[in-house]
C-alpha cells in the first residue's frame, strides 16, 4: 500500500514511526509520503490561507496550493483521494476494511476554518470524519485512519486473527481480556478462562460482549 498525505504540518506524522506502523514501514509493507502543501504555493510568502468570501471568523485554505500538490503527487488519479473533515462520512470498521484493500490512498488534511470547496469538488473522492467533534486540523484524524487501515494490511499484525474478535469487527464490542498473573492484588482471573473448556469460554466471551455492548453502545444492538 502507498499512502500520500498532504498537510501543512508534515512533522506531526513522525509519530507513525513508532509502534506497529513504524515496524511495518521498516519492513516495506507500506510506504508513507508526507507532502507539505506550502511548498506548492504560488504566493511569494508561501501563504496557503485567506479570508472567507461572505465574511465570518477565521481563514480558509486556498485552492491553488492544494490542487497543484495533488496534481504533482497523483497526476493520473490512481489514488483514492480522501479529505479528513467533520462533515464527512463517519469512519467505521467495515469502511476501514474496505479502504485497506486499496493500493493507493491520498489523504488531505485541512486546517483553519476549512478548505475552498472548489478544490474539494475538483480533486477529492471522499470526505471522512472520525467522529462528531471538531479538531484543529486533519492530521490526527489522518493518523487514526492510517493506523486503523494498516491493521488489515497483510503481515502488519503478528497474528492475522487479531482483527477478527476486535470491537466493531463483529456487531458486539470486545469481551474482557486477562493475562498473567492469575491473581493480581487479590483479584482472580475468571475461572472459566482457565478451565480449558473451549465451548464454555466462547459462551462466556459472547455473554460478556453482549453485556458490555448493552452498557456502553446500546445503539449497536438496535437492529440486532
């Protein structure tokens, strides 16, 4: 998988050099290229924002640097071009899996009060949100998208079954997990998990998933 990110703050993506994403990149399982939008500005001061037509608070990212950056990075439109935006389609696990099957992703990170609509209409295929709240820019949502997608890229996770039982991979949230020691500060691991009875363990996990989902996300059960 090849991922291109268009941003005013490419240094933020150094965080993806750590953990699974960093190891996967070292192994050549995907490539991440960050492009500074400011480098493509035709303004002599490399300005990338201006006041909004119609008035209003804040500044709006101008279309020219973004359009030229996209044209340089993806001239043949081989990538699925995504704009991280609070007004976009909300990212969920099924969409993450769908995006993980793409060979090329281009992610645009907005800033200020938004991006000139004309460049979105001309150059962007999809707007994506990571939730019903607003951040100061699209970099953190872009990193969340990249991290979630990479979990489905072959060989990124040590165990290919790790994504199967996770929350949102099924209609239910994930069951509680336990590891050694068996007794921690007087609290024992549930006996069923050390019984060796796989049918009972599966039943317990399902019941706990149902219990947690009812408590924390009853909306997931509305149509079930």
